[in-house]
């Protein structure tokens, strides 16, 4: 049995772990807020290398460490049932369209009422600085949550 690769960008696709996909945005945001955290939602596409970069190198580690309550929505999912912030039933695709989140990945920061608490992170313009941009948005969202 060989050791797993140490270079994260070489992780085979089948071992990539996804963020959870919520059945209720309201419930996920209330759970996050009860811990003093915003709900972090990443829009994603299957096979998107930039989505994998954000998920594997940033959001999953923050989630594992308890530093972010992050979930994902597949922008092509037209069959999944999703409860919106106001209790309405929609699909992940319709919800992403309503947010006008046209690019994957887009990372959004929400309070329990569905209000965006920080500027969105759209795409990955500068991978080396993405962590700093994400940290700054989380600090801003946490401050607005209180």
C-alpha cells in the first residue's frame, strides 16, 4: 500500500471530499449563527478545478477546524429540493440564479435571515492570496452577525 500524495493538487479526484449540501438554507444559517458564525455557501460545478481548490485548500480545513460553517450548492442541480431562507421550496440551481451567482466558485456569507454579510468572493483571481481574502470576508461577516 503506497502513501497518499503529499502535494494537495495531486489528490486523485475520487478522494476529493465535498462540502455538505444543505436541505435547508434557513436551518443551516441558524445552526451557524448559534455558534457565532455566518453560513458560508460555495456555488460549485462538477469537475471545476477552481471549485476543488477553494473546497480542498480553504473551506474544508476551516470546516474541520470549526472555524467556518461551509456548505455547497451545485449550480446545475435542478432536481434537488432546497428550503430557502424564507421557507420557500426551490432547487439549488434556482437559488443560485436568484442570487445572480453566475460563476463557480462563488463564495457567499449569510446571516440567519438570508442577508449577505460580506462581499462575495467570485472565482479565484489570485490563488496565492485567496486565503487572505476569505479570512477578511469571514471577519467582516462575523462582525456584522453580532
